C-alpha cells in the first residue's frame, strides 16, 4: 500500500496564497531626471491603498 502524501495539501495552499498577492512596480523621478523603480509585493485587497499612498 502506498503512503498518503500530506505535502501535496501544503503545496496547494501555498500556491493559492501566492495567487492572492500582487506585485507593484513604482517609478520615482530622481533630481537628475532619471527614474528609479521599486518593487513591492502586497495582498490583492491592499493594492488600491498602496497605489494611493505611492501617489502622495
């Protein structure tokens, strides 16, 4: 008989949690005219709040 694999459920839960995240790339203009980029990973529910905070 085969042993039941328990790690499959853990991997599936991690994948589902990862799909509820969003990656934001925020551009900022430096004093010398060049742009710098910052990456941030946030929960999908917090995307609008992060974008609003980045505009200020």
